[in-house]
């Protein structure tokens, strides 16, 4: 049976342990790690009482006793250590430092105090809720100071081992932690550090054995129980991990944002979002700048359908870091770039809801229009999503030509083609001063030559600017100008996204070539009806390419559909007017035009 399926019940305190606690000196038990070192002078009954209060989770009462004791014994190091432990448990590192510095002033060569101060700076520097990296060197200074006084102090060596562990010096970490245990086989911090070491090197059996031994040495040590919880979580047993983490919480009167975050994630794994949100809320109280927590709370509230609370926590996170909106838009654009429209729309809508910046709002609206246009192109329109996009765009159309064009794209997506009623609006937009608006409108009207002329005037200024233009034109299926934008951007900076854009265009061209070859195969076999579909596919894949239109015209001629052949040739000429430079082509075109006009005239008389 795998060891993680064993019944790992928290170890209960024995009478013998209680006896040891009452006869050991309190100063040793008040280390910031929760260790139980030994001194050899009789303890004060008052300090013993403070220690008892501390161990039974009554931190405020213990603090009152220590403070009262210091009034009559202002140089009592044990009281300062106890107060420092209480402050540290409440994550009040600055106050803990004050107490420890007072203790060091009282007894400058007290290695226990120096070790505890080094440990405090180490914890401060590795605090996941706002690390102070400058304190890493400060911790090292105190370790060096302590080592100069006593190279064989187990607590100092154990704390130094954990410091090495966080410097990723695994060899020194293991050596120090094992040496601390040899010097003091009951040094709980050394076993805790060794548990972390085994976890880091993924030796789970030894990590389990070491952590459980730490609990056996000190059943009331909250950190040891939390380490077992982390071990069980690593082994994918969130239910058992929660049991040990809750036991750790029960033993700890203070605040521990790291444990609260751990519990929140484990409850999430079990699908208990209510409990998860409760623990995320506790983290947010203690670490209001921790955006990972705020964003996760926003997402969970969103999943639960609580839009108001979701928006509240997103806003708090954005207030801490405004670049969140930029990242959100970048992610949305990346989804759109890979034609993954649903998550793109979700992020565009979210950005629209959260941002007060008109530029970001406009970009989000245009992104939404592009997404539904792309869905319609692939005949995958989500009618509900489309209606939401139209509803979001309609009030904005009067503000800018860009937004008016975005609204028209969404309406075209809804219709599945360019309705005659929209052609006048597109014609007006095609005369806009903005070459992007004008070019896109002309492209939607099918005037590819003029569209390409307008779009060729675009200036993206930067590589990313050209990337955005290329992406937008690629969604419109304007492959020729999109290629130009990507190539210009690539010359400025060879961004991987630009390379991906060019690769997608090349893939579309190759697919269109395959469809043309498929159509030619049918045509050569005189399977004219069968040839129409692949030629039509090629026309759709590369809308501004005359070759599929010419092949369609030839096929319609063979099917005696003269009018269809004429209009296909006419579209090809619009794309490439130089076709008329060929006398043979011009003669054929004029002949078809004459026949088509006669047929239309006859129909009109009927």
C-alpha cells in the first residue's frame, strides 16, 4: 500500500511530553520556529504561565503576561523572544525585529537571539506575500555573526540549513540540517528543514518519515503539521492535506497567509468553492496587495454567477497593478490570433467591463466584432454571443468610424453576407480619411484593388503595431495587405507572433492551392459540377486572389452558365485589371459581356 494512504492522524501530546515542557526552560520553547531547546536555569513561574498560554493558542494573553513581566524585568531575553514569536505569528515582521533587537542589546552574544534574528530576516526575505529581497544579505550577516560565536549551535545550524535551501544550495542545506540533528536529536527546526529538503529533491518517503518525527518530538508544533499537509498535497491527496492544515491552523493562534492560500487551493481541488473563497478572503485581509489571490477570487465569483463581487475583486487587483488590463487584452488577442474565439470574447467582454480607458474599450469592441466576423466566416456563429456583441457595439457607433465599421462587421456576421442595405454605409466608410477604415470597407465591398491601395498606406510605427494590423486584416481574410503588415513589422523586429501570422497566411495559401489542384483534377475529367466546390473553397480561403475566380469562370462556361462566367471574370478583373492586357482574354470577356446583357434584357422584358 502506498504510504500516503496510511492513516496519518495528528499525534497527541503525552504526559511525558507535558512534564518535559514544564521542566524545560521557556526561552528555548519560544523560538520563532516553535522549537523546544534546553536551558539549565530555573524558569520563572510567570514565564512558564506565558509559555502555557502561548502553547494553548492564547497569544494575546501570553503577550500581556510577557509585557507585564518586562516592566519589572526589562532585560529578560526570554520575554523578548516570546513577544517576537507572537509578532511573527501575526506576520508583523517589523515588530518582531524590534523585540529581537532589544533582546540582542540586552545580551549581544546570545546565539539563540542571533539565530532567531537571522531566521526572521530569512523569513522576511522569502515571504511569498511581498518578499523583501534586500533582507537575504541581512540574514546572512547575522548567521555569520552567530557562527563566529558558536559553530556548534544546533538551532543556528538548522536555520542556516534552511537559508541554504532557499538559496538552492542543496548540498550545504542537507549537510547543515543533518549536522544540527547530530548535535541535538530533538531539534525540531532541523527536522522541519530536512522535510523541506526531501520535498525539494522529491524524496517523498523520507519527507514523510522526517515530518512525522518532527510531530512526534513536538505534537503541538503547527509548522510540522503544515509540512505534512504540503507533503500530502504534493502526493495529490487534498482531503488528507486539508486535515493536517486545519490541525496546523488549530494549533496556531496567529495569522498565516501561506497556509490560508494553501487551504483555499486544496478546497478548490475538492470542488468546495465556498470554503475556498473563505480562505482566499482571509489571505486578502492579510495581504491586500497579493493579486494572485484577488484575481482568483474574482474568477471564482464569476464562476458562481456573482458578477458584482467578481468585478469588485478584479477592480482591486487592477488598482494594485493596472497592467492586468493590458495582459488581459494581450491574452484575448492571442486567442483571436489562433482563431479561438470563445475565450477571446470572454476576455474582451471582461476588459470592456473593467476598463475606464476609452482606447482599451475601443480595442475590446473591435476585438469582439472581429471574433464574431471570424465565426461567421467559418459558419460557426454563436447567435447568443453575436447578440451580446451587437448590444455592446450599438451604443458606441456614433463615436468613431472605427466603431461604426466594427458594428457593420457584426451585422454582416449576423446576415452571413453583405446585405444591400449595408452597402451604402460601407461606401460612406470607404471614403473615410482613416486608411484602415477605408481599406476594410472597400474589402468588404469586394473592391480588393482599391482596398489594397488604401491598406498599403497604413503605418504601424512599431513591430507590435504592424502585428496588430496584420492580425486584424488576417481575420478579415485580406491576406495580401496582412502579409505586407507582417513583413514590415518583421523587418523592425522578428517577433514570434509575426512569424506565426506569416505561417498562417502561407498555410492558407497552400490550402487554397490544394483546392485549386482538386478542382483542376475534376475539370480535366470534365466533372464540371464537382469542380465548382473546390474552386469556391479556394475563393473563400483567399478572397483577393483572382485565380479561383478565373477557374470558376472557365467552369461556368463549360456548364453553359454564361452570366455566372461573366461575373466571375468581372470580379477577377477588379482584383487584377492587367488581365485586360491580354487580347485573347479581353475578346472572350467582351463576348460574354454582350451575351449576358442580352440575357438580362430579355429577363427584364418578362
